[in-house]
C-alpha cells in the first residue's frame, strides 16, 4: 500500500502525457484536408522578415537565426517568393574594352534582356565588317581612287627626274638607281664608252692611264652640281611619297568609315537611347576609332598567305582581330520576370563575387582581358535577393570581409581572390558595379551573438534579425495546421493518406519534441522525416489503405533503434551488475541520481549511483568530481549552492564542523549541470541523519539556497531510463522517480511508462521543496523549527542538526585537548 506521503506527491495519471483524441479531429484521413501552404508558428520571424524586405535602406539586410532543423531555408524561400513578385527585373550588365586604358574595362548597363540584344547587334556588326571589308578594298571604286592617286604621284616624280636627265644629257653623266641595302635611290655616275661607271672605277682607269685626269676633274665638278640638285629632288620625292601614303590611308579610312558607320547605325538607333545612351554612344565611337587605328589588320582579313623571306606571312584570324570589340555579357536578366532570388549553397569567394580568369599564352605567361571577367552570385543577385548559409560562407577565405565591404559601400569591384597574387598578376581593375542587393544570411543564434560581439560592422550591415521560433502554442488551430502539413508532405512524396490516429501520434510527438505540454515543436523538417518514415512502413503493408497510428509508432521505434546502441550497452552493464544501480532496498548516504546522455541524434537517461560520506572537520562539502577535474562549472555551482542551504538551515547558532565528500560512483567522464544538486543533498542528509534512502526511487532536480527544487531538462528521458532499469530488474509497484513539480507540465512520457503507472507498477512523484523529497525518500517527517528554534528530535532535520551540533562540540573539545597537550609539553621542557 502506498504511504500517505507517496499519495500526496504522486503525479496524476493524466499529467504524465498529453493525448490527442483522434475523434476530436475534424477529419478521418488527411485526404479530407487541404495541404498546408502557409508558414505556421513563426509570427515573430515572419514579421521581422517582412519588415526587412520592406525597408529599402542601406544596411537593412536580414540575419535569420534559429537552430538547425527549424526550416529556416524553407521559410525564407517561401517569403521571398511571396514578397518579391511585385518588383521589376534589374538591368543587364556588360563589360566592354576600354581602348584608352585596357586595364580598366568599362561597365555598360541595359534594360532587362537588352544586354544580350546589344551583344548580338555588335556581333552582327563585326560579322558584316568581316565579310565586306575585303570586298571594299577590292572594289573598282577603291582601285580607281588608288590608281588616280598613284598616277598623279608618278607624273610628278617623272617631271622631277626629267629636268635632271636634261641637264646630264650632254655631260658624259647619267642618272641611275643604285641599290643601297634594301632600298634603291637615284645617283649620278660617269658614262664611259656608253656604259655607266662608278666614280671609283673611273679613278682606277685614271691611275692606269686609260682615262684623262682633266676629264675626271670636270666630271666630278659637274656631278657635284647635279648631285646636289638630285638630292633635293630625292627629298621632294620622299615628301610626295608620304603625301601619297597619307592620301591613300585617308582614302582607306574614309571608305572604311563610310562602310562601318553604315553598319553601325542600326546599333546606335537601337541602343543609344534612354538612360544609358551617352555611355553606349561613347563606346561605339571608341570602337570605330580603334578600328581605324588598326585598319591594316582589318585589311588583311581574308588575304592569302604571302612569302616574306623564308617565312610565310599569315593573315590574322578574324576572332583575334575582332576580339577587342566583343561584349562580355556579365549578367543577363532576359528571363527574369521579377527580382532575382539566388540561393548560394556553395558560397566560395569565386561563386559569390566572381573572378577574372587567366589563360596561358604560347610563351608560358599569364594574360587576361575584359572578356575573362565572370560574375558571381552576389553580382547576379543585384537588384534582388541573395540567400546563403553564413557558417558556410564565413569559413571561406576572404568571403566575410568582401561581403561586409560590398554591403557598406554598396558597390563591388570584381577581382580574383588569390593568396599568391604576387606570382600571378591579372592586370585588370574593372569599373566597380553599383549594388542594390538584399542579403539574407542564415545562422544559429550563437554565431549571431558572436559576430555582434567581435565585429561591430555586423550591426551596421544586418540591421534586421528574424529569429525563428522552436515551438508554438498548442492550440486547436495549430494542431489542424500540423495535420494539413502532414497532408502536404504525404501528397508531395506519394504516401498513402494518414488516418486521424496517425496524425494524433505525430502531433503528440511534436509536443514531446517541444519539451512542454502546452507547446508544439516547429522543427518541421524532423516532422516531415517522421511522416516519410511512417509512410514507408505503411507502404510495406499491402493490405493497409491508410497510414495508421501503429505505423507512426513503428517509425519512432525504428529511428530510436538505429541510434540507441550505446544506450543498450550501458543498460546491459547495469543488468549484469558491472554498473552498480540498486532498484530495491534502502541505504544510508546512497541515492540513485539521473543523467541524460546525448548522442547527437538520440538522447536517453540512465541512473547513476551517488554517495555521500560525512565526518568531523572544517573542509565543508568536498566535490570529488571537482577535485579530480571531472566537474563542469555548473555542477560546481550546484555544489556551492548545496553548501549554502546547509549553512542557512544548520549554521545559524553554531559553526559548521563538517567534512563531507560527494561522488558520482563509476563516473569516469566529465560531469556538468546542476540537475543532481537536490539528489546530492538528499544523500548528504541521509549520511548526517543516519536514515537510509530508498533505492527503488531515482531523483532529479536542482536546488537553490532556500531549499526550493528547481526544474531541469530531459525529464522524460530520465524517467524512462530508470523505468527501463526497474523493468529489467523486475517491477515491484513501489519503484518510481522523484522530479521537481515545475517539470510536471513538461511530461510527455512514452505510452509504456504511462500504462505501467496506470497499472500501479511504477510511480512518478513531484515535490516543490527539499524537505518534501526527504520525507518521501527516508520515510520520516522532515521537521520544522519550533518556537525554541529547534527541530523535532526524531525528524530528519532534527537528527541532522543534532549530529552537526555533536560534531561541532567534538571538534571544539578536540581542539581544546590538543591545546592542553601542547601547553603541558611546553611546561615540561
């Protein structure tokens, strides 16, 4: 028979688990519902996100915070799709060559879709030039104009030389063309016996007596006079040649410009209008000017290879000639119906901010130009929205600093992030791109606080925080929305319809995940996994038309089984007696504590033996875990609070003459948390009072200095862990778990445990104060101070107070006797 104390603190059966009656739902299967198309349970985050989207001001980017698995990305995608539809698409961006400063490519902007049209128009222009330039310089008109210039030139040259020839006609001199290196030039030489002779040859003839000396001197004098006139003529001919060349080139330029302007005019008519007309006009003018400057290369288009000494001179390919005039379409928004929404799942520097690619030339050197500039997601999202996971981005070199700088300056200059830049030089500094992009980053709250603390720029560039909730109120409306969510997942993934009983089990699971009976978890990705897994097990049942409650339970149990190997190994060690845990009897200074183990994807609770030993001394409460460097700061705090309660209760009229050691037995790893502080206090009270503690009860709960038992985490796992130990050892009906009363509203125990309590085979008790727990564990009244300031002698606290008083007197007497002995020894000497 349960004692009055046990009945007094026993938790009501209906409080052990919140149950959803399938009959209370408004449907039989999820086919009776409409799929959920709304975001539920995220009012705070949604309102913040809408605010950030609506604020068209510098720095109002959005930092979405929340634990992993809360559906942050799904929420962001849905809100962006909803809120970005009423805006227009941004401009196209192009880079073109800067002919005056090739290292600084020029940025051109066009209306959405016009960038590709401009690139095609320029390509068509270049193609027309490629086809028609060879024909132009082979046309009859061109040849006629060239011949006219050459004929006039030759006529003038002939007239110049004709006067010289008249002067030398009867002077035994003749004008000849002398080969001087690679060129020929006219010269005056003597005419001897009807043959032209060089002056050196005539001098040799004079030495041999074959030509008169006087005649040689006369020829030299006459030659000198004519030579000076001839040199003047040569200078004049050179001037004429230059004039002819200039006239010829001018003809080439005029004829080419006439052709080029004719083909360029449609491009001007189409693109030199509107907001960006002036810059486009300047670029097209620069293209024509550069073509005229490099007309020789254009004239060689289509020319046949020519012999140039031992080498064949090949005409340059058209793609090389026309390369400087190409258009690099950086961002094409032709297919965008609204602002771009880009989700960058791999946010490296290159993927986010683009790069300037390099190629190796035939000499082994690196080179680049404006056509090698590539845009990243940040530039492609200009005028729209960029979404990225901040933890992924912040781990990449250079990403965070560049992102901050671009958001602060609202501009970006595309460069290649290269730690070894001193080995390779891009040589380009493209014109910066003005940025109007809303950046949405996803991260956990810890990362947000860390950045806010260590980087003051964070608050300047992310002025809006959208915090995702991990739970929502358990209302009928939200339960129905969970049911509609199940319908949506089942329909999307092709599962059978879910029966109301299956939906009820999923809702109950969501409540347990929330950790509070009045809340429902918003970890919808995990709930979607549960729906999929339940759908899988229902699919294995050929005769099942719907997913039932047992399929959900099967999915839950299967997931636990896949992850609970460590739990089973620990339980095996308890069952075989390797880990000491008693589930029956009573012991002084010994109690069953409860701990929660987290394996990442699985949490479970297991009991652990805690012992306390007290003796005479002044050391106070000794935390063995701390002495062994196995105790965390929170556990240390709990021990200090425990000592504070002892002083408050028993050290008001006497000194605390106590040396007590407390230990988690067979614990060889770290211990942290204060959830066992009340448990340790019970063991200490048992040791001091000499009253045994029930070993069929496990205890959890922290305590404050006033003796109030405070709530802890993992209460469901702890109860279920001790229940399993008792089940394996044999349920007696007296076994149970003592928890803080504040945790009752957190209970969402497995149905097996609830059934065992209903059958009287297991118990759950809840207390508010340490005194209540002591009464249940030791079977005695805790006791209260009377008017005389004393506790009842037979009470728990009375026994403890009496024992502490004895220890204080003993310590005082011991100290006095020792002083007497020391004095006697001194006197004898």
